[in-house]
């Protein structure tokens, strides 16, 4: 059964678990009836916790930053080596993008970290 808010003319308000069909209940304070109220949609605008129902994991407030960091790490550790080894891009393009660098011996090395973490 759903939970509904009821309000009386005398000012008394109450929340009860009742059937969907119930729109009025007797007021415990006076001899009048309490009328079921429409739900309010002005709850908190910030989601404080999200639970993934499939895995049961809790997403914290900083979940977006964590996902972005994970995507960035994946790009530099998986995608960049794949792009470099595919021979699709020229050496100049890879140098311009920051995917590779030339070491002291003159060999091309792959960056595995983003520029701001080097």
C-alpha cells in the first residue's frame, strides 16, 4: 500500500499507508474528515546517493569525477597505444596530439599518462 498525506480543516495532518482508492479518512482530533493531499514535487534537488539496482553499488557525490578519471585513464593506457600501433596516424600527428615523444636515444615512446599528470 502507498503512503499518502491527509489534511483536515482543523489543521491536523497525518501520513498513512492506505489503499489507492481511499481519498478520505476520519480525523482523530475532530469529527470531520481528512482529505488526501496531492503529492508535492518540491523535494531535494540534489541526489545524495544513487544505488545501481543491478550491481548493488552506491554512487557517491563525486561519481562523475571518478568516471571521468577512469575514462581518461582508459584512453591513455588502452586507446593511445592502440592508435599508435595501428600505423594509421603519422608521427607528426602523434607528436602533436601528445600520444608519443622522442626519448634521449631518438626512439619514439608512447605516453601512458595524460599531459597534466606527467
